C-alpha cells in the first residue's frame, strides 16, 4: 500500500515539475535567441544605412573601414553586395565564396525580399547566425547587406540557464520525493499501528490499543472504532473466560461427589458389577480431564496439552462403546470399523472430546434404524478418525459453513441443538495442530474426519 500511495502522489508531481522545467528552459532559450536576433537586426540596420550612402557615392573606402573595425571588435562579419551579387565591401578574412544557401538568400534580398526571422533552434544545432537585408534607394534595390555572427555567447548563456533550471528542477523533485515519503508515512502510520495491534490481539494480547492522535481525520476515526471494537471483544472474551472458569470450577465439586458415591456404591455390589463400575470410574476420570482442559483454555486461551502415543483404534473403540447405549435408545446402530493399529502422537483427552462432539452430532441427526460407522485409518501421512452417518447430510454449498459457531442447516432447524458440535471439535483440534474435514457423500449422510498427526514416523 505504501508503494502504491507513493506512486500515486509522486508520478504526477514529478511529471508536473518536469513539464514546468521544460517549458521554462524552452522559454529561456527563445528569450536569449530573440535578444541575439534583435541585436543582429540593430547591427544590420546600421550597416544598411552606411551601405546606402557608400553605394550612392560609389566609394567603398569608408564602409570597408567600418566593416573591418566591426569584425575586429565584435567578431561579426559584414558583407555588402552590389546589385549584381558581387561582393562590394567586406572585411579582411571574409569568405570569398558563399555557401549555396547563403547565395540563394542574397539573391532573394537583391530581388527585394527582406530576411525572415530565424526559426527556433536548439543552441547546439548551429554555429553562426546570418541575416541578410536589401538596400533600397527610392524604392530600387541597389545592393544587399549580410551580417553573420558566431552564436557561441548566446549558446553559453542558454546552456547556463538550462543547467540552472535543471538544478532547480532536480532540487524540487528531491523535495517533492521527501515530502511524498513523509506524507505516505504520516498517512500510513495509523494503518501500520492498526495492523500491529491486530497481530498482537491475534496472539492473545487483548489489551493492545492504538493511539488516536495521529494520521488523517478519517484514519483517526477508524482507529477510534477499532479501539472500541477491541474493548468490546475484550469484555466479551473476559466474560466468556470467567464463565468457563467458574463453570469448570463449580463442576468439579459435583463430579468429585459423584465419584465418591460410585466408590461407596461399589463396596455394596457384587463382582458382576465390577466392569460397569470400572467403566463409570473411567468416564469420571475422563470428565475430570475434560474439565482440566476446559479450565486451561479459559485461563490462557489454550489447553495444557499432554502429548503421548495414542492408539486411535483403541480410543475410538472405547468411545463407540460409551455411545452404544445412547444410540440404541434412538434405534441407531453405532459400529467400529478397522482393526489394524493406527498410532498418533497427540493429546488423548482432546481427541476423545472432539470425537464425542462429532458422534453426538451424528446421533442427534441420524434417523431411527440407521447406522453410524466410526473408523481410524492412516492416509497420506496423517491419521484420520472418521464418523459416517446416514442423516440428512448437507448441500455442497453448506459444507464449508458446517464448522462455524452456531451455524445450523435449515433442514434440521426443527430439531434441538446449538450448532456448536463441529465448531467445538474444530477448536479443540486446532490446539494440537489438527483439523476437521466435512464431506457430503453422494450416497447421502455426512462424513466428518478428524485429522491428526501420524505417529508412525516418530
């Protein structure tokens, strides 16, 4: 953005300065040339008068002396021609033979044509400037005068002015570049601070704010809106964290009391109940781990993960057994597919919680008499825990939105739910570097895959 802003400001400004500098240089060149031409016309007028008198008298002695003195003092050649085009008076060293273009102009002058003003030329395109004027006497042409001067002096003056104007233009461009860079920095400073603040907030530094006293008024207003939005987000997240912390803390006591009652009841039950009691203990311990994970997420924005080698087949099998009775109450069969070990290095509690959220979602929306299949596989360098149901599924344009918070399809709006199941699974797996993939098979239903790191390469 900074580069584009500089280009937008700088290119037109430099173009304007270059145009103005070029116009000023051309005007200065024309001014010097016009002054030089005016001076030549003055010299020419003087010699036309002298030549008229000399040609009338028929004596070139006086004008020869003037022409010679003018050449010695001013380095300007003056040549007087008689009506036949023959050189009648000239200083010593003047060319005896004229170039073709000058000879043609002398012929035009002797026919009564006055010299045309010189066309604008670049200072280095000519070495001498020549003007020719006819000499009239009572309306008759009695000769012609040619004045030829070196253009070295005006050329030097023009070049000096061009150099000065170029220096002024370069200095102006330098100042313009500096001003444009400072302007771009002033305009973009609030944007840069906003970007840094958003990155800081993304890292979890929710108290980050941006100063509102710099930049254009529009960006100051945007900064105030951003700070207000950050305040509101911080308040909402603080309330959510407080709620999660309180809920996690308050649930501990009932859970501990429940586990104590289970232990107490276990003392009065026979050995036939030992398997059920152990499963109840394991569920209680798992709920304790879930509460610890929830408490860590609430306090620090992420859980204190415990990474270990996990057999996904065994983990999924236990969760399928835990959900079998719940699914059976709705007439749904839940089955485990696959038997080969699939090992992942991950957090067991987070994977269990994410899998529970997905299975709960499948049980909730699957019709009676259908089947839910859970499978653990290794594919393309990752481990997948898949849950396939026979529910209503999703349209292809709804699949991407399925993991969003509180999103629910219009086809299941009549069923109870919050739209948080897949979102919770996604958030949990992001903590351990995993993810959730949602697909809508052509045969119907929904296929949800939990993507986990592969433990085979570890």
